[in-house]
């Protein structure tokens, strides 16, 4: 009787080695594809959030202009809302426009504050309250000097604005986090990884008499910034856009 020859230890080890190499390549490809898909999703959501803020600024501006064209301009709530926004505008030298963080944590001080919040006066627009322009404090959401905490935090996942009750994210609240975020609340509790800086822009304006020329803040550039840490990366992802709006009060000067 002939004995059947089996595989040697070397052949078995070689087979295991080849299988391991193939498995590692497959896992690496799957991991890279998953990270790319996650990054693309986060980028899309971030752009939508930036666009929503830009559209809100344009809506407030255009509503101010339309309201000013009526016969009675004494009561124009969007004018008051616009003035509350541009009151936070800063000079370009105080805007920190050249800041490129390696990590988003470099932008935050903790306790809901952004760094240099006193000089840059960062804010966001509460898009769920635009139908009530008289509520300027609820629409222009910013950090007050009188408070010890603020709404601005580093993004846990991607830039987003969270609406909900005062117990948002607290383990003691009766609602879970998802329910609070998805409910119909119009109150902003957390602003993660996104903020706006308004920068003054001046132009030479000729007075009605034609005898004098003076500098006026004829337009404002609104820099909408976002920052978050993408998956499998040691460097921050940043997406920004800028919206230039001309001050209706100066246009009709």
C-alpha cells in the first residue's frame, strides 16, 4: 500500500502567510473605503450647515431691504436684527482670518468659549427663529461676557448645531440625546465646530452736498468657518465660505 504524502510544515506556513497578506490587503481597502465614505458624508453635511448659515444671513439682509421700501419704515424688525448682527463685526486685523489649526481644540478654550471671543465676537444664526425677527437674542447666538459658559464646543463628529432642551447630552435627562436633537425645539444648546465672524468693510462715501467724503462701513464680509477631526487623521479638516452683504443703511445714504 502506498502512503499518501501530506503537506510539509513549510508549505502550510507559506499558505497561511499568503492568506494573511491577502486578508490584510482586503481589510485595508475596506477600511480606507469606509473612511473615505465617512469623510465625504461629513463634508456634505458640513457644506449644508455652512450654506444654511449663509442663506440665513442673506434672508435677514434682503428682508431688511424689502421692509425699508415700504411706506412705513419705523417698524422694521429685520433692520433691528441686521443691526444686532453687524454690531458684532470686527476689524480685519482682529478677525484671525489666517489661523489654520492643526487640531480643532486649538480654537476652543472650553466651557463653551472660542478663543479670542471678546475681540472676534463669533456667532451663529438660529435658523429656526427667523420667523420671529424681534427675538434678536435668540437668533444671533453668541457668547455673552456676562456668562460663565457658552454654546461653542469642538465638534464631536462633524460641524453641527444642536437644538434641544437644557439637559442636552446629560445622563440625568429623561430624553435621550437623539430625541432632543430631533425634536421641534427652537433653542440652540450646542454649536459644534462652526461659527461666523463678521468683518467690517469700508468705502468712501460722498455726502449729499458733494462737499465731503467720509469712510462708511458700506459692506460686511461674513466668514463662516468650520473645523472637525476626520476619521483616521491627525490633522483637522476645515471648510470656510464668505458672504459679502452691503449695508442697506449706507446704500440709501
